[in-house]
């Protein structure tokens, strides 16, 4: 049976995959970066993992954008609308 990781051991891939978050965040020390990059150059499976994680991080960061501010008078308008008498539903007797 052929090993899909070629000459890379599954344990080695797992250990390096555990470092991908730090790598993408720029928090991985230079020596570990070089080691990870060398591994990624020869391991397409781990490269796919890195690319996928990178895309997920970009999506999450895009969702982290603060919503636009609400109009200053919004709360007052909502409260005022709650105190307005409701129109009777169609067919309802007053």
C-alpha cells in the first residue's frame, strides 16, 4: 500500500499541523518557520491544510468587522413605536 505522505511520517505531519495557527499569525519562531516551510514544500497534504486554514482565518477576520453604528435616535424611535396604539387587525371588532 502506498503512503500518501510519501517520505513524511503521519506523526511529523500532525506535529507540524499543530503549528499552523502560530505560523499564520506570525508567532512561530524563525527556526520552526523554516522547518515548517521545508516540510510544506514536499508535503502536498499539509500544504492543503495550510491553505484551507488560511482561508478560514481570512473568513473569520472578515466577519470580525464591527457593524456600522446605529442612528443615535434609534432607541427613542423604537420606544415611541411601542407606545403607539396598534391598529386593530382586519376583521377585529373594537
